[in-house]
């Protein structure tokens, strides 16, 4: 794997983490319009990360490996949160 793709993967992971933080903060504060925008960003970044990380490989960096696992857990939590919001409306 070349260094450009590693840098891009790191950027996608950090952007996805920041998007999750923004989504849950907007959910906590009740900003409905922001929640919809963050949802779109999460879908796009999750698809980008699946394309990039679809291969079974690990990073050389333990931080990025951990961030990948955290993002996967947050993606599942986001899907459950969206499902609960649909059922509540």
C-alpha cells in the first residue's frame, strides 16, 4: 500500500469520527436540520471507508486500527439511533 492511500485512509477515518461527534452533539442539542446533513455525510464517509478498507488488512499504526473499530461501533450505534428515531415519529 502506498503512502498516499494511507494518508487518505487516515483522513477518512478522522473525518468520519468528527462527523459522528457532530451528529451526536446535534442530536443532544436538538438541531434537526443538522442531524439530516450529518446523516448524509456519515453515509458517504462510511461508503468511502468500506471501499478503502474492504480488504482485510491492518494499519501499521495502532491508533488507526483502534479508530477503525470505534468508527464501526459508532456506525452500528448510528443505524440503531436512526431506527429508533423512525419508530418514535
